[in-house]
C-alpha cells in the first residue's frame, strides 16, 4: 500500500507537520474504495506499519482522522453480486499533490467550507 515513492513523499510531511494550514495543507495522495476517498496529508512509519492522517469522504460523515496502512490493506468489499469481484482500497496513481483547496471533490470542498469559511 505504501510504495517507496509515497513513503519518500510523506517523509517531508510527518504527523502534525501541517497543523493549522487548513485549506492550504498539501494533499500528498488519494486512496479510494468505490465512492469513498481518503485524502492523505501526513504520514510516518511506526513499527511495522505506516500511520496516515487525512480526510475521509464518502461515508456518513466527512472527517479528519488517522489511518493504519496495514488495516487499509486488509479492507475488502465483496462486490461479486455486481460482477465486480472483491474490491480493495487502491491509491489513485493519477493524483498529483496539491493543496486541499485545489482538490476537485464537491463533498470535500463543502466540508472544508463548513470548517474554515466565515
């Protein structure tokens, strides 16, 4: 799940390094499963795992949170009834790092506006 390239990119953004940047925080990577998106802002290795911090959209509530790369690797969804087989969380390889304000996701932008716009 954490490729050498992603680990290298995150080495410049350890946990808590983007506190208080709000919409100016740099989104380093995006992981997805169906309509669920995880916008990764920070991360660092911890023991035999990698702890990530970001924003998850596509669930009941959009929220900031911590994620375990090992736990993410173990998540599957049986979509065989739809002819899709077993789905796993994947990284959006086409995503280019940008500020949260620049991410084109209506749900994410609405969440950020509720938090930070006066």
